[in-house]
C-alpha cells in the first residue's frame, strides 16, 4: 500500500511538471524567436523595410502598392504608392530605427512594429494617411485611420482602391 501511494505521488508530481512545462515552454520558445532589428533601414515600399539584414513588414498596416494610383476630387490621379514610400523614407531620413518582431509571414519577412526614437512608425504611416489599418491582421491602428480619414490626409484626400483588392487585381 505504501509503495502504491509513493507511485501515485510521483505520477502526480510528474503530471504537474508536464503541465507547467506545456504551459510555459512554448511561450518561452516563441519569445526567443522574436527578435529586435536595429539600424538604418532601406525603405522598400510604404510598409516594407530592410533592416539589420532582415526584410521587415510593418505590422497592422497596409500601404498603397508602388504602382497604385489614387484619385483626387478633381478626377486627376496621383502616384499614392510612390508617395507613401517617399513619405516613410523622408520620416526616417537616414536615422537608425528599432523594430520589434511579432511574427514571420510566409515570405519570411519579420512582422514588426518599428520605432524612430519613441515614435511608432506604423502608427505614423496610418495617422498621416499613407497607409490603412490592416484589419485582416490587426485592429491596432483603427483610431489613427479614422483621424487621417476625417482630416483628409494622404490617401484620404481623394479616393483609393482598397490596397488588398488592388494587389489581387494585378
């Protein structure tokens, strides 16, 4: 009887250790895979950078594609994708940035929030009207999008085909 109780106690302890391991080890491993990238970036487009040897996709935002056009109220078109890219490059202006990785996408880009000093560049792109909140993946920048739209900044100064729809039509 005593041996039986000792075995039950050992099994209970083993089960407890396994439960703790299963709960905390995956979070620990996941945390280790998330990296911080720092350096002067190369701006590839309005939501993609190359920093510290890594392609970075800005988390939670979707900027117009490089060849995408927007329409002004007058009916004239303008290259809003190019302008979004230039706006991000001007904002960074050769400075070093820091990007915190959230995930990796299917193209091996580090999905990240990037900072210029303390300023969230992802939020800045949306608040200045150079990107939309990427609702399919996040609702982090909805407020910034609403404010930019209400103020008619950037792409909100006229009309824009939804970026994701434009991508699929190409």
